[in-house]
C-alpha cells in the first residue's frame, strides 16, 4: 500500500498511533500502527521518528535521507478518531490478541 504523500502517511500513522497509545489492549490499532510505520520506513525512508505536542499541535520530527525534518498537525484533526471512539465506546470494542 503506497500513500500519495509523506504528509498523508504521517497523518494516518499519527492518527492511529494516538488511538493505539490510549488503548494499549487494542491489537487492531497496534497492527495498523505497525503497518503505517513500515510504510514510513520502507517507502519514505524515515528514521528517528519522534512525536511532541503542545496545546494546539502535534509535531513529528524525523530523519529522511540524512536530513532532519519536522511536520505539524492540529490536535483537533489528529484526535478526531480518538474522540469518536471515546464518544461511542460500544461501537469500538478492543480486540485483544487471540490466545494460541
């Protein structure tokens, strides 16, 4: 799966990462984070990805082809999915890993 742009890939990864971080038992969210991280590393050659926040923004800093770069995303845009899940938790059950 190839994202149209690095910004799209970072947005999708960050959105689900925020969900996954707040729902550590949600294996589906974790698997999706892993998928997007693979895209960021393989397709866009990112490393050293770090997230920071303030009251208004999420900042993602990373290295790409030897250069340090930074992108920012409004919190309200990134947290939409998490807010939706928290607002209607019965629609978004956690699916823990299956026991083998």
